C-alpha cells in the first residue's frame, strides 16, 4: 500500500546537523561574553547590608537613609537648574526677536508685559476656576449644589448661594445629597429634614464605575449593574422635566460644589455614559463642560469652588483642590485626625490608644506593614493610605445634624418661598423616601463621628483671589548659595574619592535628627534639631557615647 503524503514537512534532522547548530550557538554566546568582559560590564554586587551584631545599627541605617534623601534633593535641584537655564535661553531668544522688531522706546513695554505674563501663569488656575464658575451660574436656569452626605453643612458655600439668590432671571437652587450610602439612615433622615426647610433637597447615590469598563462595543448605554445602580436619578429627572413643562422651554442645569463631592459622577449617572472625567483626586474638572441629557435638559459641569483662606484648617484640607493648593499631606491628615472620634478610629483600624496624630500614623504604618529597614515606620505612606480612605468611598463617617436649624443671614423666608415655587415638592418627598429605603446604609457602630466645622466660605470673583508674592529671585539666590557650598565641600575632601564612589553620594548640610525624636509623638521630623555639617567618612562626634574601635573591651 502506498504511504499517504504528509501535509507538513517533517522537522526531523540528522544528529550531525543538530549538534552543529548547538555548537554555533555556544560559540556565539561565548563571543558575546568576551566582548562584554572587555568593555567592563559586570553584574553589580549585591549590598550585604549591616549585620545585626554591628554596634549602632540604627544610627547607620538612619545615616544611609539621609544620604539617599540628599541624593534625591541634589537630583531635583539639578533638574531645576536645567529648566531655569532653558527658560533663560528662551527669554533671551524672545528678547532678541522683540528688540530686532521693536524700537528702543518700546522695549520697556515688552519687559513689563513679560513680567505680567509670569504672574498670570502662576495665579491663572484659581482665577480660571472662578471665571468658569461664573459662566455656569450665568448660563443656568437651575443650579444643583452637590453636598457630601457625610458633612453636608461643610459642603455649602454661603457666598455662592447669595450670588445665585440675588441674580435676576428667577434662578432655582436645589441641594443634592450625594454619597448617601456612607452614612446611617437615621442621620440621613435628620439632614434631609433640616435641609429641605431652606432649599428643595434630592437624595442621590451616584453609580461609581471606571473609565475602562464603560465603553462597551456596540452599545450606547451602559450596564451599570456591576458598578451599582444610580439611586435618586429618576426623581431628579422627573423634577427637572416637570419644571421644563411649567416654563415651556428647554432648561440648562448647572452642577456646582466643592471638590470631591461627586459633581461629575452625578452627570455620568444621569447620562449613563462616561462623559465627564472622574477620579479620587480633588479638582479634576477645570473648565465648563456641556452634556445633553435629552432634548429639554442640558447639564453644565463646573470646576470646584475655591475655598477662602479665612476658613479653618479642616475646611481648607477637605475643600481645597489638590491641583491648586499644594498643601502638605501630613498637615491635612493631622487636622482631620484631631476632629475624629478617637475610640471609633481605634476600632476602625484596630490599633491601640495613641496620644496625637503622629503616633496614630506610626501605629497605622506598623499595623499595615509599612516599615523601612531597621524597623522605622513609613509615616508618609500611612498618611497617603489614610487620606485615600477618607476622601474615597471606603470611609463611613457622619456629622450630627443640628436639632433646630435657623436660616443663615444670606437667606430670608421670601427667598426660600421663591426657590420652592414651580417645583412639585410632594412628589419629591415621596421619591426621597423610596430612595432612602433602597439605599444600603451602614450602622452607627460601623461609622465614625466627625466634628462639623460649619459653612465653608468660598471665592466667587477673580478680584477676591489673594495674590501670592513672587519668590523666584529669592529661590535662585538660595540655590546658588547651596551649589557654592557643595563645591567648597567637594574641594576640601578630594582624598575620600573611594569612599564616596562606594556610597554614591556627596556631602551636604542636613539636619541631624536623633532616632528618639523621630519616633517621639507630637513632633514633626526635624523639628527642633540643630544644623550640623554631615560627613560621609566620619561619624558625628559625641561627648561620651562614641564607640572606640581601636580598643578591645573584655
């Protein structure tokens, strides 16, 4: 019988050919290793570290950490110097072009204009936020002030409410309580009962979803069952559509509020699409954005309200956009922890009693395993961990509602009556009751009590933005002195090249902080420490505690 023909050629080969191929491969790799050896490329040796039996191990590890920080600071300053040099070159080129085109009498005007442009760049973010907020208020028929249900009173801005109530055109102002699934139901009912006496209040829970999971192929609308259905959206849309019928025209609805209250998430939930950028960071929306819900309703997303510097430290920490106010994270966490209930915070993170916020972060870092070599806690990582919980949807805390809420000075009974006209409030109350029943709220035992700071003052006009003094020339002088000190120290220590190459650092002036002060609660790192010159090849001379390696102790 004839053997059938195979579809594919066989991969079998003779042993002579296979061994020849293997030999060529070995020769190739041997050649590559020889060339690399000639060039001097060797594997870096692993640092053995400091043995446990070595004396003053903690001090050595602390010194190594300080050297690492010095290297990072040096790299950052070198980057700054490069950027400044590039900026100076650009300015020279621009001045050359301007001087060639303009007359000598006009050169002074060009210089003044350049200085003014530098100031507008630094303060343009805050002023642009106020400008975009005014655009939204002027173009809207109804304004939704979004409040965080965990601290509704702290999310209200009396200045913005006063601007809305005093403007003509019969503008309506509604309060939207968002993030209602993070507070107990009894507390939520009390806040709704208090707030509806001033403005019509809508209970809402936005659907939280990520950008990657939204764009489903071949579908216009999204399946939000995985990400949590939106509660309160139907009641809000029915309220707005009834108002459209009474006005016999299409309306524009502006969404305003402080950062991280869920303005963009509400628009995404009503549209059922990812049309506005959302995220855990504060102040992502930077300009007005128009979103068409249907033929008669158009939503206007606005940037966050700028908090006034006259507010308390807690209000500034919670209500300031992170992309504008570059606040220290440790300061923000410290102010928040001081206003929390201590026993509930201990139960929430399962940590022992603490005296202040510094000790709290140290215990939290030990509990979460955020430790450096030598057993030093990573306090900054613990602060980031706590802040992500506090600003995100994981932390359940609440503020107590006042027993009797009096009208603030910017509101009167006539204004409250005007805001309630033309709205079906009876149907809104029924829908709010049904929404509260459908929400799965936590219990008081699993929630944390937070001290309310009252209304938060905001900035509505560009002229009210405080002007920050320019400190560019002072920073340049400080950096030049810093680099001159580095050059002097390097010229004095030329004999220590081998030691510096092993450690990979330069000598800089830093503040020596003893280990007891770092772990001592109630003090920031480096507070009250004396400035001493730090040398790599020498240990700091102490009075009586120095260890003499030349003598043997029996």
